[in-house]
C-alpha cells in the first residue's frame, strides 16, 4: 500500500467547491458528456468507454505512449483483467456504465477514458477528472518498472477512481486509515477489492444507482419490477452494510441520490395478502478529513435524508403515505391488499444521497 502514498496526484487542481460529505466530489467533476451522450443533471446515469490506448496513438501534447510495450514485458493479461474488473465494479454498483472500447488493429478511435504510459518526470501516476473530450490516466512506465503487479493494481485503481470523478479524502476507522499518510480513501482496499463504501456512495451521488439507467425508475411507468411477492421477502439494497468494507462480489446498493431522485418499484400479488413493507436507511458512520483541511468531520450514512414511502394501486391512485419516523429510522407498513399490481415510491427530504434497503413480503390470506 505504500506506493499509493505517492500516487495520490491528480492533474486538475482540487480548488473547486468542497462539499461537506463523506467523499470528495463536485458537480464539476462528473461525466456530463461522453462519446455515448449526455447526463444533464447530477445523479443522471451515463455510459463511458475506456481503453488501454495503443502505443501508436499519441494523446494531447504527449508524444510518447509505451504502456503496451511496457506491459508486454511485465503482466499484460493480468493488467487488462484488472482494468476490466475495476470498471466492471464501478458499473455494477452505480449508474455509470464503463464499457471497454474494442477496436480493430490500427484503428484510430479513442475511448472516453484512456490509459497511457510514459516517463512522468518523477511522478508515479496521474489522472484528469472527467471532462469533455476524454480523460487521460497516465502511468509512469519508468517508476512502474520497479513495482510488482500489486503495486500496479493499487496505483491504477486509484487513478481510475479519479477518472470517473472521485477526489481525495481521508477516512478514519476504516481499512485505509492504517496508513496515516494515505491521504486518499478512494478505493481503499485496492488489493483486488475495488470500490469501497465511500466510493460507491460518491459514485451514486454523481450517477445514481444502477436502476437509474435506461430511463430510470423516477415514474410509475418506469418502476423497477420486483415481480410476484410471496412470503419469501424480496429485498433491494441488501449489500449496504454498517461497514466501510465492500466485498468485490457484492452489487446490491441503492439510494435516493438527492432532491431530484425518487425510486418507484412495482410488485404483483397473485391473491389477497397481508403485505409487509419496510424502507430502512443503511450505511456506516465514520470520520473523515477533506484533502487540505484539518478538522475531522463526522459522517453518519443513515442520517443524510429522512425517507418516506407511498403505495399506489395499478391505476396510480395513492393508497398510503408512510412517514412516521424521522432521520435515520426505518419506515414500516403492514396492510391487507387484494390481488393485483401495486407500486411503492421511495423518496427523501433533503438533497443528500441516502442509501436504503427495501423489504417486501406477502402472506396469503386464506
Ligand atoms: Ca435511486
Ligand atoms: Ca430513481
Ligand atoms: Ca421518515
Ligand atoms: Zn489521487
């Protein structure tokens, strides 16, 4: 992990507005335009492409790129696998869909996120924040020659996080806090781990949860379908834990990403039932320091926005409005419903990202 200490360098100055939240992101550092289209508002999903830029393609003012030649002599396959893993994880846990640009040999097309290698004059690695025209992740093939594969993974994953809009903060009581010099929580446990809680939280604030893709679930008509509900509880958001640590095989993370997000879910009852619903704010609490600041800030992920939910029938008539509890507390409801289709709407009170878990189950009434 020591290598990361020196890798915490980004090209764009972090002088923009800093937010008091347990991550360091800004509206200005979001992918708003890519080769696939536009994301008008914060919380909108977007697709971006990435590639390890062929050595024959130069980029911007940099005349050299030797990443492929360098990797051939080191661990090319493993490196490509790691890039796929990391961008795959970002895509699995947020509305940002990162797809690999695969081009025929000698093609000149460039991806939105491009990884190159060159001599960085003493710097280990750096990345731009998201910007129109593409983002460059630059790895030093001179210093990198001394690293093992683990070192490369750490540094590259960290820069990848920058390339999608995450900046530095420093978290306490977290796996990354073992190294007090590690002034970057992004992708804390990089050794094969991928994005951690605060990374995912930030990614969803910028690009929404994965259900915001393909038109999203902000309306009754586009509700996320939960299918037929039985006595076996159906849950969404089941991977959001009380810990900052996120395992690489988990992807069930949802949230109300701010004032312009509501989440609609549709469910079906095949017979008259007692239906139990709950919406529970989820996530850990911890302390962090923003880059360049001194004061610790307390962050409680379950107290970011007071959630409520509503039930609608198949015609869109509101049947119940449930908001008995305040910030940080679960809302629950148990009701008799006839067979048919229903909708649940989840929303929050503040323009903050509030991750939550939704549980729905039904007991048939004989
Ligand atoms: Ca959402
Ligand atoms: Ca939504
Ligand atoms: Ca509430
Ligand atoms: Zn960095």
